[in-house]
C-alpha cells in the first residue's frame, strides 16, 4: 500500500496564495504555513484511516475510495466530497458547503516523498511531505 506510513510536511509551494484564494484570513495563513503537519495513513484495499496532527489540531478520519463524506478543513471550512484511488494516485474533489465551489486535490508518492497538489478557483499549490 503506497500511502501507508507517517508523513511530515517539509515545504510548500504557493500554499499561502492558495489559502488566500480559499478565503483564509492573514493570521491563519501565516500560522498554517508553519503548522508542522504530520499525516499518518493506513490503507487496506480501498479503505483509508488518516490521522492528521498539527500545531493546531489532531483529527482522525476514515474514508473509502469513491464514497462521499463530509470534512472540516483546518480553518473550519466545511466540505463534502470524496477521494478516489486511481492506480498510485489519490484524487480528491470536495465541494464547499458555504459557496458551492470545488476544491480539487491529489496525493502521489515517489520514493519517500508524498506530494499533495491543490487547485481552487484557478490557484494551484503543493505541499511536500517526507516519510518519517
């Protein structure tokens, strides 16, 4: 299972601009850029258990590939959508409950690096994690 393991964020690319496009206020953007996010993934077939631990919160979620669920982003934004496992890529599409706009994201693994890419309203960003 490609995604299994614990992943710690190492760097970001355009993440603050992405958060600004999402409507995250300046203070939260500055804090989020240094959130020390760690993601632990346990994959069994199409089912995933993910634990997100950061400076600000710890959250555990369970989801199945292709099955819609509700989720609250770190800034409190409520979304509904799903992750779909396509080969070695997790693709997510989540619709915001407040404005109906769609956030898309992918997670891929190469060696000991996990890359999460985001797109919201034409702004792209990436977060890079190392397996710990």
